[in-house]
């Protein structure tokens, strides 16, 4: 059973279907490698602030990824 995500920007999902697609996955990997796949970032947190990142993820209302970064010192 697929649970649709909550409505966002007046967009609702009425049906969702997933299947394995090697060709499609290969295309996505190539697009990501070439920088042609845009994935919006909502916020970035240093690894030391992982708790804040989790809280932002749990309470977010918009789109975009929550990214953890590691600063090598």
C-alpha cells in the first residue's frame, strides 16, 4: 500500500507506481555525474549540528534536502 504525500502547492498524488528500471537508473546516475540533475537543498548543517538538522527535517514544511556537511580541519 502506497501512502501519498501530503498536498503541496495545490498538487496531490492520486496514484503512485514503482518498478525496477536499470536503464532509468543508469540515466539518473549519468545526469547526476554530469551536473544535470538538480536536487534542491533546503538547508545545510555541519555534522556537529546533526541534531539541528534532524529537527529541521522533522519540522520542515517546504521542499528540498537537508544536507549534512563535514568540515575537515
